[in-house]
C-alpha cells in the first residue's frame, strides 16, 4: 500500500489504471491528513495495476494506493495485513481482497473472523515460521531478510516538523527581521530577547497577526545593512514557553539567563499531574526541550518528570460528560459559596478513584458537608471532660491501634493518589472517636493525640476547616507547616488475627488466634478444632504448610 504522494506511484501505475489513479491521487491531495487518518472517515484506495513479490514465499501481492497511508509516516509504503489491522481489514472487505490469518491463538482456525484479530498468538499459514509466537516470528523473518540481503532493520520515527508560528499576540516573538536588501536576517544574540510591545491590540481580528498593526514594533532597522526592515509579527507556539516552564518557576527574578543554575537541585520534577490529553502535546514538547538542553550541557538530566498521574473527570449527575448542550453543567462557584471549598474538595476526592473521576451528586456533596460538620463537633469537644470518667485500658489500646492503622493507611493512600480510600479511613476513625467519647472510655491525653493526628491527616484534603480547628484546639499557626503524623507498626498491630485452616488445600475452619502465633501453636489449635477433626480423624498429618498471620494447611493421608 502506497501513499498517494509516493514518488513510485508514477512508475508503478499501468496504462489501464492511469486515469483512475490520477483522479484518485488528485482527490487525496485535497484531503487533509486529519480527515485521512480519522477513524470516522471511510478508507478508500485504487489498484495501480502492478504487483510486488513477497520474497519470503514468492507470492505476488497487488499494489494499491490508499488515502490512509501518509508520506509523513515511515516511508509512505506499508505492507497490508488485513487479518490483523483494523483499517486494512475494512479496506480488504471493501475491495474484496483476500484476508489471510497469520497470527492466531491456540485452537482457533479463524473461520468466524468478523474483524481484525490484533491480539497475541502463534504464527500460522506462514510456512517455516508456523508455531512461533508472533514476537519470535517477527525476529525470525527480519533475520532471514537480512541474511538474504533483501533488506535491513531500521528505526522509523513518527516525529514531524513543528510549525511554531502563531498569529496571536501572546507568545515569544520570532527573532528575525525582513530586509528588502538582505532578506531574512536573524536578530543577533546580544539583542535578545525581543520583547512584546505593551500597547498592542491583544485580540485577534482575523486579518493576520495582532502585532502587524503595531507600527512601533513592526518597523525596525536591518542588523546587517542598517537599512529599514520589518520584524516578524507571528509569535511562537506557547508550548515553546511551557515546555521548560518548570525551570523558570523556581528561578523567579533571575536575570542572568533563562534559569538559575541552582534550580537544578530541585529537578527533575518528582510528580506531573495532568489529563491524558497532555501525552502527545505538552509532555512530548517538554521531553524534546529537556533532552535538547541536556545535549547542550545546560541540565544534567534527560527526562523532565519522574512520575506521571492522569486524573479523571467529573461527570454530570446523568453520568455523561458535562456540557451546556446537555444541561448538566455544575457551577463550582455556586457550590463553593453554598457549602464551602472544603466540602467541594472532599467530595471530588471521595467520589471515586482519582484517575477515573465519577458523577457529580447533590446528595453526595451534601453528605460530605454534613460529615465535615460532624468532624467540627467532634474536634471542639473539651478533652478534660474525659478525666472524670473511668478509663478502660482496652479501649485506650483499641483507640491507639486504630489511630496508628489510620495514619498508615492514610499516608499510603495519599501517596498513591487513592484519596477516596484515605477519606474512607478518616470517616471510620471519626466514627470510632465518636463512639469512645460517648462511652467515656479513654483518657484526655489519648483523645488529644487522636484529634491532633486526625486534623493533620485531614489537612491536605480540607485545608480551611482544619486550619481553623488547629488554632481552636490550642495550636500555633499553621497546620500546613507541620509534619504528617507517623505511625508505629507495633502499636498498629492487631492483638488477634483470623487464621484460615485448610485440610488438603480446602478451607475447613477460621480461628481467632493471637497475633504472631508460632507454627507449632497454630497447628495445635487447628488440630483441636472440631470442624477440622472431621477431616483429620484417623489420618496422619504428613505435612504442615504455615503462612504466618494468614493460614495453616494440613496435608493428611
């Protein structure tokens, strides 16, 4: 399959097909690449009248011209594989070309093929390569082609030229001038940067670049001959600036260069959070810039961002993407004014996994707002009121364990962007605090420790209410300057665990046993279980498999 613009088209087309090919090529040239690549556009083509010979099996293969093959991708010539490429399959169906399955999973003959099979499998209908995995087949075929000197492996890049000029005010001026005598003249390095005028018309008029109407900016002198010249009035794509903005953000006010060399100690960026739509735009350009700066010796790292996380989107209550046409748009300002920013933040984090988002819900956000009000009521209670009651040591132990378990879960969940489960843990702990207060079963010191740690865990999620409560509970400004609480694994450990007992691999009982129980004691308790005895009586234990803290499996016979 050749691109319509391929230089070999003129040589390969036969006289019988020339009129059809010329008409097709002319039509394809008038179609944009976006339309030609669109999955919504019908794929079309025309036969050249010529054939290529597959050197591996000697078969003749018809040569077509297809509009979805581009000269800007690879060499502008591709091998059609209808059974294993969606576009090729549709093309073959339309032009009644044979569809040969050459990769298939085990025990599938392809007789029910209704669409391209794009999964992994084993080579079939491939002669000497039959039975190989598809990866092994690719390697073997490439090796044979090179061995016979029919061709060689090469790397093709999908990168294209970057058209950086834009007809807008906001952007980096392109540093060239146009002189009638000298032609295009670059602005000398010592004259950089070219600054934007502050009195220009910012809004595009549809009549070219806004800078073209600013005579003071437009008219200048040639840097070669000193005669009259005109500045370039297009500006660069804003990605030209945002591709390295992380370097400038941490160099405010630095005037000796693009960024302070000391800023390199902060880089590369630890965490990049943004939508998936950035993958082929900002991330691509930023990597390009940083790799270039690295090659120039300006930075000592090649990748700008160490970790990427793409957040989901908030849907309408109808589970559809918010849009004015659907009438399901929620104005965040109105919700913030009504329930507060913290309620909005908490609900958006609680709505579902952060990388998936979820549907907006009036019921849901009102529920979160009520929970924050309950948190307020719990936190402002007077701890000294507990000192007049009988303290239950077991309740103190249970509360301390719950606190350290919550800190551990919350820390780990926040670090993994699992905000919804972190909030769930805080809700569970708030319920625990409410219960022990009602029972008056813990001392004031334990209560204060729990409240302080609870506020510190909640602070990244609800920064405003926790700041207020932090000061109301006697702490100095600001909660956001404190360290996240730490946990003690020993204090977080359960006193007892549930031990699963298996006999010959099948679950026969579940026992509550002390945490840290040794294998011998676990086996003894397992054998003493009436439920287990039913399956072990009269038999000998040949082997015991013990997984500490989880299960004991008795192999009997």
